[in-house]
């Protein structure tokens, strides 16, 4: 199972991105586990300078943007 990782400390954008990611996973039927990374040291280590960030299996895909469920679904392909 692949991991869709949300990188953020828990701000409003981070929470909305998590909800959008959950919706994208459910709608696409993709086999992904949603993981939230809130440790600032881990977030910086992954290369995120502006939250929220999105990574798939540790590979950074987006940073500093609140992606819509449709945007996230494109990353799941």
C-alpha cells in the first residue's frame, strides 16, 4: 500500500488538505494510506519550507498550496 503524506503542523490549511486528501483517496478508490506528519523536523527534512506539503511515499509533490481533491487525485495516478 502506498502512502499519501500530509506535511503540516495542524493549521487550518493543513486540516483542510487532510480532508481533501481523504476525499480524493475515497473517490479514486486508490489503495493509499493517509499519513499526517506534524513534526517540524521531519517536515523540514523532507524539503518543505512552506506548509502544507504533500508527499507520496516520501517524494515531495506539492508545498505551500491547498490542493483540491481533484488536484490530489491527479497525483494518485
